[in-house]
C-alpha cells in the first residue's frame, strides 16, 4: 500500500513541478541560446524526466527497501546508461546540443549529481509526508483503541451484576420457596456471584478454564431452573490442562443465547459444546432464533467487549466467528490457542 502512496505522491509533485521547470528553461534558453529549437528542448526535458524518475526509484529502493548495495549498483548502471543515451542522441544528430569532447563524461557526471540531488530531495519529502501520515494514523488507532478499552472496561464491570439477570433469577427463586427448592438455587446463585465479583475486584485479565467452566455450569443450571421446559445440550470434552480465558467470556455468550434463542423445544435444544485439548480450547454455541426476541434492540456490546479483551490477552492467538443461517439458527465459535493460529477456523453444523 505504501509503495503505491510513495509513487503516487512523487508523480503528483512532478505534475506541478515539471511544467513550471519547462517554461522557465524555455525562457532562459531563448536569451542564452537563441539558436536552440523547441525539439531539442523537448528532447532534453524527456531525458531529464526519465533519469530523474529512475533516480527516484533508486532512492525508493534505498530508503524503503534498504537495498544498499543494489542501489549503488543501480546508480552506476543508471549513470552509464543515461550518458550513453545522450551520446547516441548527439551522434545521431537529433538535436542541436553540440559536439562530444573529451570532458563529455565529466560534464555528464556533474549533471547526473544535480539530478540525483533533486530526486533525493523529492524522495525524502515524500517519505516524510508518508511517515507523518503513518504517525497520524497510529495516533488515531491508539485513540480508538483507548476508547474501545474504556468501553470494554465499563461493559465488563457492568456485566458483573446484570440487574435483569438478578431480577429474573430471584423471581424464579421466589416461586420455588413454597416448593422448598430454593436452597440449591440460592447456593448456585451465590457461587456464581462470588466468581463474578472476585474476577471483577481482582481485575484479572484471564482465569483458569476450570473457574470459567464452574461459573458457566452454575449459570446454565440457574437458567434451566427458571423454566419448566428448558432443553440444553451441554457437553465438555477433554482435560483443562493450563488453559486460560478472559473471565465471563463463555457466560456472556451463553447468556446471549438464552436471551435471543429458543430453548423450550426438545427438538431444537440450546447446544453448548466446549472442547479442551492441549494448548487450545474450542467453544461452540448454537441456538434456534426466537423471532419475537430478535426484535429487541441489541447494541452488540457483549461481543465487542469479548473481542476487545481477547485482543488484549490473546493477540493473534484466537478466532471468534458468528454466523446466522437463513434466519433460523445463530452460531458462535471461539477458538483460543496458546500459540499462533495457523489453520482456518470453520463453523461446524449444529442443526
């Protein structure tokens, strides 16, 4: 991309400079060399522009590609080639530039150094403009990242105690009091809140997967106890090893599935699969879409929060995919690796 910007900017500046240079040289030649013709002037300008741009390319190779020895070789080849070209034009009699003498190469070398200086000035100017543009872009990215981090922190702390979630759970517990079933539900709620509040107060960037699984299991059980009919296919495969995950990540994804999905149909249960292997965890969640719930306004803040924290904790080591199939099913797949991800992550079929 920056290669294109470099040459585009260089050509843009030349587009303004060469016409002015041509007019000035024409006026000067009229006074200093009245016998010169317009053809010789145009031919000289053509050779100058050709050599100048070749020098610009040379400095591009030197400044951007760091091809030091190649640049030196190109400079020598360019000088010899340009000198031979001018000599051929003179000997062919195409212009009125005069005859070739024993100082021809020395005079050409002086002219060549002048062109090199001009092209170097242009190359450094363009490079400084590009560097300034890159700095401004980096500052803009940093500012956006700071805003994202701030929003993620706010969303993270807000998510620890979701008033709607607490209200719904407590309402369910209230119904169970007459059935003497409230004790287990209150204990699960206490365990879940203890986990949420502990990671919030500690400010942990990541937790062991065992803690997240325990919190997720408590949450799923609480949701299932809220409804008489709640069908969830919840599976965990593999050993936890030393896997880490940003806290409350899986709980947030499953909460969204309960919030917008159908889980009261035994033929279309909410599917939650967690696969643990060495150095990798794979989480998949699939739910049938409840069209009545889908009409609710969603800001997508939960997913943005997850992605922002994954970027901070596992940069270039995770894959987060979402997919909606024909307005019927919604799927989420999260893969976290301890090393770089080399393989493409694909969505599984959870119909």
